[in-house]
């Protein structure tokens, strides 16, 4: 059974098969940068449990009861990262710009 085909895509997330019971979870919003699109590695460890190793900043290793739960958690994590990035950009744009050097 192909879990990638049955799980489908949720927003920009896609499961790329590595082995029959292991996938790379990617965010396709980073099409131009293959290094940035990797979100996590997912592995079926028991009949119903999926172990997720988050890449970059994230909760480390987690176990979920289904692929839909994995995708939902990834979407929430990516949404939180995007909000933090937007907040950081706003704070930087509020910093005063020094006058030009003469």
C-alpha cells in the first residue's frame, strides 16, 4: 500500500517515498531551493505509528497515530514559522534608518 498516494497533499506539503515505510516530508513552496523544502523524515514504526524527525527548528522527534496527524502537525509548525518570520520582518522594518554618510 502506498501511503504517499493515499495521504495526498495538504496545502504545499508532499510525502516523497524513500522506502516502502519511509518518506521525506517536503514543503513545495520552496521549489527553487531543494535544501529549504525538507521539513521532516517520516517512518512507519509500528502498524499504526509514524515517527517524525523534524529538520531545522522543531520539536525534535515525535510519534503520531496516522499520516493525516503528521501532515496537520507539519502545517501548524510551518504556519508558526511563517508568522514568526513575518513578525521579525515587521520589527526590522520599524528600526530607524541611519542618515546617509556624506
